[in-house]
C-alpha cells in the first residue's frame, strides 16, 4: 500500500509540474507574440514617418517656401535622414550641389598648395634670364653709340659721355631688399620710355608672397559649402537639429563673405598697413555681428527672408569700397584690372543668386512644378559656387602681381 501511495504522489507532482511548465510556456509565447506585434507597429509607424509629405503636413519650423508643394521629409529618424542623401526628395540637389562644390574647392586648395609655389620658383629663373638680356641689350646699345660718336665730328665730347655712362652702373641697388628707386635708375630709360631698372626690380623678387589670405578664402568657401550641404540633409530630423544647423549655415555664409575680402584687401594694400588693417578689421567685425544676429530665433522665419538676404548683401556690397580704392591707386597694373573684372563677375553671380533666393523664382511663377529640380535654392547654390570660383581666379591674379612686385 505504501508503494502505491508513493507512486500516486509522484504522478500528482509530475502532473502539477507539467501544468506549471505549460503555463510558463504559454505566457512566454504570449509575451513574444506581443513583442513581435509591437515591433511591427513600430515599423509601420516608422515607414509612415519616412514617407515624403506635402507642404501642408509639415510642422511650422519646416515651412519655408510655400511654392514648393511636395517631396518633403518631416521628422525622420537620424539614420534614415542621413541615408536620404542617396534618395530623391526636394533637398537632394541642394545637398549635392554644395557637396560637389566642396570637393571642387578642396581640389583647388591642393592645387594652390602644391603647384602655385612652383610657378613662383620658375619665375625666379626667368628673372635672371631677363636681367642678363637687358644687360646685354644695354651693352650693345652703348657699343653702337660709341662707334657713331667716333664717326661724328664732335666725337671727343660724346666719347667722354658714353665712357661715363659705361662706368656708372645702370642699377645701383641690390635686386632684392630695396626700399626705393635710386635717382640714377629713374633717369635711365630705354627707347620705349620704360624704366629698365624698375622692370628688373619688379621681376627680381625671388621669394613668393605669403599665401595665407588666399588659403583663408578657400577655407571659408569649403566651410560654407560643406555646412550648407549638411544643413540641407539633416534639418528635417527635429526642431532642435533644424535650429542648430541653420545657425551653422548662416555662419558658413558669413565666413565665405568675410574671407573673400582677405585676398582683395591684403594684396591690394600690401604696402599700406593702415588701410589693410582697417578693411580687414571692418569686415571681420561685420561678419561676427551677422553671426550673432542669426542666433535670434526670429531670424530664420520666412517673414525675415528679405532681411537675411539684405544683411548678407550689405556685407558683400561693402567690398566695393576697397575695390574702388584699389583701382584708384593701381589702375595702371594689368593684374589689378583683370582681378577687378573677375570680382565684378563674382558680384554679379552673388547678387543674382541673392535676388533669386529672396524672390523665390521660378517656383513662384509655377508652384509645384519645380519641387525636385530647378527651384530657387538650387539656382542660388550654383551661382554661389560660380561666384566663389571667379573670386579664386581673382586671387591668382593677386598672387601673380605680388610675386613679381612686392613692397619697395
């Protein structure tokens, strides 16, 4: 009997344990099914969230251009926001135009650092060749003059003058390091009324001028283009991201305008520290003031679009003062005239870009037709890149000028 009771108790215990195990498994299964459902719901919500929406479905902080009606990203997760660089939406070309522009200016920076100094070195070898040619030319002219004087009736007095000219050096100061033009050289002219000594002195600078103003401009351009590209890519993520990225975008625009002044001012007024420091200090302070003004939240609202355009335009237009100053002082230099032409085209491109940005043309005329390609901000980006490149060409003219003629 005792054995039968033990067997029954054992079977009862096993039955209870089996029932408990089944209950636990059922609860685990229900829990797992609930987790799967939640994940599916989250994925569905995320899929809906990552769809392109219309202008009317945007939160207020993303509403900037009412003439672009569709293909907006709105509050996407950061991963999907970053990957959207490879998808089609109304910011795709805004991202890629300035990103490609960044790599263009990166290549120009490398080119300037590697190739341009070599050009300066080759100039020094040409300088020596030109100098020897001028010396030989002067000797030949002196010999011809000597023969003519001997054959002339009053050859005695003429012979003395020629001998004195031969004994007196044509240039009585070192080729480098001179601070003024000697009187003897001012009076020695060749047949085309050009001062030979001044020509030699202008081409005798063997050490290239400093490049930091041009590199500052290239750095400002790269910073502006890269920040702008990032801003257009991630500003749809959240309101805080949009606020920070837009402030950085305004900072990049200010950096481009400020650093654009540096080659113009530094090389034009290389020999006049007062005006050089005055203009550089002015535009730098102006740029910082603009960045501080952009920190005000109302600055980025659509109502202040024209204010933003006007403020940045005033920064650019202020460059007319040193340009006109430069032309008055150095209008006879071909490099100055050429650089001014490039700067005029730069101002034209920038001005046209700002006008298109402020007026929102052409989408204003045909709302909804330029949502993906051809709207005003894309055209503005292209004009900014074109204007910055023409300013780079002006910078090369400044280097050409100051490598050949530094302060003396």
